[in-house]
C-alpha cells in the first residue's frame, strides 16, 4: 500500500497519458496532496485527420491538457513541448526532468512502465518511462550530476517511490471508488482523442471504458474500482 504523499509528480509522454493514474491523483488531491504534471510531447501527431495540421493539433491538445489538469485539481502543469514521436534518451531531455524533479521535490513520481513484454508500447512511452527513472536515480539525487542545475539553485532531491502504470504485473492497487468519475471526466477533456475522433464506435459511451478498466483492475486488487501499478522504492 502506498501512503498519500505531500507532493506527487506525473511525468508522461502525450496529452491524455496521465489518465493512467488520474484516479489516484484525484483522490490524493482531495486529501491534500499537491501534484505537478510534466507533459513531455505536444501530441501533434495524434490524429488520422489529414485536414488537421500538427501545429493546430498541438494548440488544441495543450488546451485539452490544461482542462484535464484543472478538472482534477492539478495546478502545476509543465509542458516540455517535444514533438510527438520525437522523444529520445538524451542528456538534454534527462536534464529537463532532473530540473523539474529538483524544483517540485515530489516524494512519489508516476510514469509509464518502460519495459513491457505482454505487448508492444509506444516508443515515446518507453523512452519517457526509462528517462524518468534515470532522472530520479541517480541524476536528480546527486549534486555533481547536472552541476549547472545544482548551481542554478535546484538542490538534489531523493524521490522515495515510483509507481508505473501500464505494467505487465501491477502489484499495488489504489482504491479509486471516490474518484473514478473524476478520472472519466478528465479523460473526456481530451476531446480530440476520445469524443471527436472520426472513427469512434458510436455505440460506446466515451468514458465507459474507464469505468470498465477500473472495475477489472479492482477485481485483481479486491476493490470496487482501482488503478494498478508496479512500485519501485528508492532509499531516501
Ligand atoms: Zn501516449
């Protein structure tokens, strides 16, 4: 079981990926946790519509992301603005995550599971998860890594726990019975992805798959509705 922390950070690849932990985040915010979202790409390739140019889609999705963050009470939203499909494991990208981690000083960080065997995942998801873990340990923790960031006033910080969504083997289940509707609402803020998609199944109510997924995860954890994570602990 994870205790509700004072501060939690969510680092994710595309606008809407934060939905992987949005129920837990919404519950924790109700309890008083402060949360920072770090969105790595602008999601500008997330359409099949050739009439929607990437520059316009990026603007639409940035607003959708702001709406989704606000809907669950997240006030600190950082957009790194890399192109969709363009994340790479570079010193520069890692440094930007190090800076955000040292600035916000979360006890818990959520991100994508970087390694999955059961299915293929988006390259940006794998890279975002892997670079986040590296940024946490050892780069954000030790002052001589990114010494220029240390000198700029961003002191080293030790994250205690990482929770990975999308893992093959979730082992930690958070009860989101009090926030599953907020999670569904947050998802619906990403209108271009879930509500206005041209090839969407008209017989399905957008948002239902959130409730169904949370119920399935709940069955695994003995809870009515849950999110499931793989947990990594670091010595603090
Ligand atoms: Zn994604």
